[in-house]
């Protein structure tokens, strides 16, 4: 019995040792197999095929991009590197121009010149002419207005010519005539050249050289500096504001022949007004500007966009208060513009604090009312409301006589 128990215990011990060795062997085998399997690359997609010089088909494991050089193993055909290049056919930036309907040519030209923006430029130029302290001449007034409109239309046409690839990505500008291919690029450039030449000739020969120089400078500044700057830096907003402030200076120079303190007050009002106006407009267009790659304050620095809008409403109020002290308007202008500018500042403050689409929309809509109201108050409260040549000559004679009387009195006192 004792021998049987010893034999039984020995068999149990041998069984345990054998099972343990088998388990260890299985574990080691599984580990080695797992390492081997992990070294085999897995196909990311069903194998594609590329053609070789021998007209055979060679499998490509990863066909995510065939525009790079693919190196085949040494066991593949001819043991060489096969370059598989994906042929990319660039899409033309211009749509195919259809047959032009001559009956709608004027309408297409108005769209190309951005007629609403051009109309605003002409109105500000007229305002500058009307506010200048000089005699009103109808022929000069009409030539100045027409020449300014032609130069502005030419600048807008050149701007659209350069921005076709970017305008096509924005919902606000995707229906422009060049984007849709209604007019050809050569047609647009020809129209811009004729309009700019005619407009500058009208300003130079029909008005004066100063007005023509301001128009030419504005044309170059808008097309050669502002247009490319929109994709480079947020400074494009400041440059664009200078462009918007020049038309009233052109009207002032057309009427008086020079630029004095009143002209710069008027230009400063237009310059500062554009910041809250455009910043509020661009706030709700941020997705479009970002998609097209334009560097606007509303896209790159939203906090700065709101601060600048509020800051320039304060500057606008200060300029309105300075106008009477520079002998440009009477003191009623400062009092009458306080409620108008105060509400403008309030809307800019709400836009700065709330920074939502509703506050920006309210600020933008009021800016469209604010500018014509401000210009009307400036016109009604200017020091010399109406001039004629006779009244101007009589005023000059009166001033000369008063000066001579003062000098004669001083001479008598010295004697």
C-alpha cells in the first residue's frame, strides 16, 4: 500500500511538471508568433495597380497619394523605382464667357463698377464741393462728380479683376460679373482703362490739377496697395479708410482750389466713420472672409475689431466738437451732433460688450443713417452757407479796406 501511494505521488508530480513545461512552451511560442505577425504591414486599402514600362501591373499597397515616388521591393518587376504621378489639371480661374448681350452691357458695367459703392463715393465728393467756402459753379460741380464716379468705377473694376479667385469663395461676392463669366477679363480691363483715362482727364482739364492728383492717388492706393493688402495684413482697414476719406477732399479742392482746415475736418469725419461702419459689417461676414483668406480684424483679432470701432466713434465726436473752434462751422453744429454721435457711441459700446451678430447689425444699420445726417448738419451749419463771385469780391474788398483803415490808424497814432 505504501509503495502504491509513493508511485501515485510520483505520477502526480511528473504530471504537474510536464503540464508546466507545456504551458511555458506555448506562451513562448505565442509571443514569438505575435512579434512575427506584427512585422507584416497591413494594407490600408484594397491594392491598386500602376502601369509599368513593360505593360505589366504592379500592386500598390497604399494608394492614398500617387503624386509621390513609390519604391518597389527588389523582387518586383525590373528592380527599379517607378514614379507614379497624379496628373492634376488646374481649373481656370475664369468661367467661360458666354455670348455678350449688348442690350445688358450698361447693366454689366454698372455691376462691374460696384454702382452702390461708386454712388456713395460721388455723394461724398458732392458734399465736399457743397461745403467748401467758395462760389458754386454748376459746370465744375458736374465735371467733378462725373470724373470722380468714373475713377471710382475704374478702381472697383480693377479690384474685381484681381479678386476673382477669392470672390468665388464668398457667398456675398460669388455672383459678380467676372466670377460668373458674364464679362471677359480683357473686357473688364479695357473698361477700367477707358473709365480711368476719361475720369482723370475730366478732373484735370475741367476742374483743376489738385483734384486730378487726388483722384489719381486714390486710384493707385486702392488698386495697388489696398487690394493686395487685404490678404497680407489687417492694416488694409486703415488704408481703405484713407481711400474713403479722399473723395470729399476732391470735392473741396474742386470748389475752392485748395485744402484748408475745413477740408481736413471733413476728411477726418469720413475717415473715422468708416471704422465702426466696416468693422460692424465684417463681423457677420467672418466665415466668408476666412474662407477666402482675407486678413480682416474681425477674423484675426475680434477683440481689436470691437475696440477700434468704439475708439473711432469717440474720435468722431471729438472732431465734431472741434469744427466750430477751427472756424469751419458754427457752434450749433457741435450741439446738434451730440445726440447723433452719442447714440453712435452707445451702439459701439454695446457691440464691444456683447460682441454678437445683433449688436453688430444694429451698429452697421445706424452707420448708414449717421453719415448722411452728419453731412447734412455740417452743410446747414457751415460758416459761409452760400457764395457768389460778386459776394466773394465784395468780401475781399471789405477785408482789404478794413486792413488799410487799421494801418492808417496805427500810423496816425505813431505820429
